[in-house]
């Protein structure tokens, strides 16, 4: 695996400033959603990749909620999806972005006033959180050996072969200018993954730390080598999703996580399982008090098999 990005719905984890994290249990399965109005960048990749898999959730408003003008989109090098309406009308559009490929890019009017039209047209649902999964592969020449595929809530809506297409951007655009079109539960990878994969919040049942507890749920570290481990409630996860559910990785979010004074400072993701403490990626801390960091690493097993799992952070200099 060369590139793997996960984001439950935190604007601070995007590689573009100006976004806001919206806390909501109604418009996001993870409890968080991204409001990011800038129409450029979103997630920086390691390079211009020849193939990419993307999944994300998006809340779609009901006909009564639709404002006069909004837009949201997730696009990589001209391949992706746009949701938008016009100021002069409440007409709502879902438009696959696949120009120059030979695929039909015609706009799909999914509904005007009757939310049932949304379900009938493209397996999306108004007033609910919807799952989108897409795959883009650049062709190698004149042969139709590239691909663009798109699924809505597990149903494939586009499966098209494409010729070679020039890709220049090393980023995925993630944009939404309305709280009624929140984007969340983002997974981006250069390796194929199961369409059913999703990010699931797991509550902590205890915290073990030698940092200073501030009484408001936050902790302050004063020295390098201090640790904070959150013991995860795997029993609650098993009750909700089943003990045999497959776990493929774990993401630890630091929100907020920042350097209080000038100078260097880092956090390293750590994990404790079956008495073994493992360290993962190290990230520099910034001085922004709204800073957010994420450590993701693969973890194979079932929910029941990962009983006793704890994850957290170790401070550095």
C-alpha cells in the first residue's frame, strides 16, 4: 500500500485551509462532517497516481431543505462527482464528472420537489447519509484500457472504459459550501479496498497517561516520551456490528493537537495489544489551536479478536 488516507469528517485533516468541522449525528455516520468552500485541493497525494479508489459519505437534503444555491464535489483529475443546484431554482443535480473520456457526462436531474425521485433515478436518498464509491484508472494509450466506475449506496451506476487521459493534479478536490451537503467518512487509496469499508467511531472506556489532565478532557505534555493510551470499548463495537466483523485498520485522531509554545514538537501514534506496545508514524505539531492530526495504520482481525486494544500518542521533540 503506497497511499492510504482516512478522514471521519474533520476539515483540519484536509490539505486546504478555510474549512469547518460540523458536529452532527444526523448528517454524518461518524458524527462529523466537512464544510469546505474552497474550490481547490482537499487531499494531497504522494504523486500523480495512475489509479485511485475513493469512498465518502454525503448527506443529501430533502426538497424542503434545498437552499437556492450550493455545491459539493469530490473529483480527481477530472473524474468524480458533483452535487449542485442553481440560485434561480430548487432543481437539484447529480453530475458525474468524466469529460473527455467518451462516457456520457450528461446531467442527471434527480429531483425537483419529490424526494422519491432521488431514489428512483440513481439509488440516492434525500434526507439521509449516502455512500459513494468510485474508481478511476488512467489508460495507457489508444486502447480503452482505463476505467471510471461509480457506485451509489452499493449499486453501480457507471462502469465505463476510457482511453489514455492526461492527469496533472496530485490532489483530490473535496469541496462543500453548505451544511446541508456535508462530506464525511472519506477513504482514499491507491490500492483497491472493499466498498463496504467504513470508518466507525469507537468509544474509550479508560485512559492511561502520564500527561497532565486538565479536567476538561484535554491533556498537556511537558516532556518528550510521555504517552496517552485510550482503551477502546470493543464490546460496544461488537454489540453494534457483530463480534465477527472484520477490522482492517485503526485511525487515531488528535482533535485538537497543537504545540503550545514556539519550537519543535511531535506526536507518534502508538498501539497496545496483548501486552505489546507498537509505535507508528511521527507527525510534527503546529501552533494552530484548532490543529487536527491523524495516525492510520493497518490492523487485521475481528472485533472479538482485538479485545483489549488501546491506541494513542507518544510525545517527541
